[in-house]
C-alpha cells in the first residue's frame, strides 16, 4: 500500500540516497564524473539536511512509502515565481518501480497543497533537456514547454534545460 506524508528528519538518509542514485544514472552524461562519484554524496546530504532541519513556510517535502519503505519524494516551493507560480523543485521515484503511478500521486499531493495554500494558480518545474523520460512524463501529465534555458549544476557544469509549466489548475491533470 502506498502512503504519502510529510517528510521528517528520519527520511533524510533515504531522500539523499534516492536523489544521489537518480542523478548518477540520469545525469551521467551531463555532470562531471568527479561530482557524480564523490562530491554528490556530501552535497545532497547537506542540501536535504538543511531543508529538513530549517523548514521554510512555503516549502513542502512529501515522501511516498510502500510497505514502510520510501520509494519517492517531491519538494515544492509555493509561489516561488511571480509569473510561473509554484515550483516543483524535486521529484524522484525509485527507478526500479517507475511506471506504477507514484510520480503522478506525488504530483497530485503537491497540487492539493498548492490548491490549499498557494496564492498562484500555476505550477512549473525545470528538467534537463537530456532527461527525455521525465519530459515525456510531464507532457503526459499536461505540462507544456514554457522555455529553454541553462542550469549551472552544483559541480559548475552548465547544461541545457527546459521549464515545463501548467498555467492554470485546470491544466494540471494529475
């Protein structure tokens, strides 16, 4: 049975491990080998420790668990952009169980939080241009490409990315 709830400090290690593993697989051609084999662990550890111990009122971190084991998470920042609205800052699902609707359920839970607590009516995220499976997923969820830009990754690498956008709640089909 899948449950979705707010993340706690107890989820820190599992969130960090999933984030690291996904980036190592998905971004292997985008980020430096040094970062992906060494530096990423401390970087993501510090990022998630900070986010979980120093919460912000507009940041919400949810974890999905199957039979008590974390299998995905989402981090959103309400009203992060005056035009684009709420930011999906992170969405990760265990790659061994992708395709079971976990990402869609995490997005639906985020939409519910946004509907209750955000002033804006729209949602957006940034996705690397090379991450074609994620782009396909966001398109199936009703997102549209808003613009192309570059992202400076934590290792200093500059990579191409897109902003995907759901301009109004009725466009959010999850």
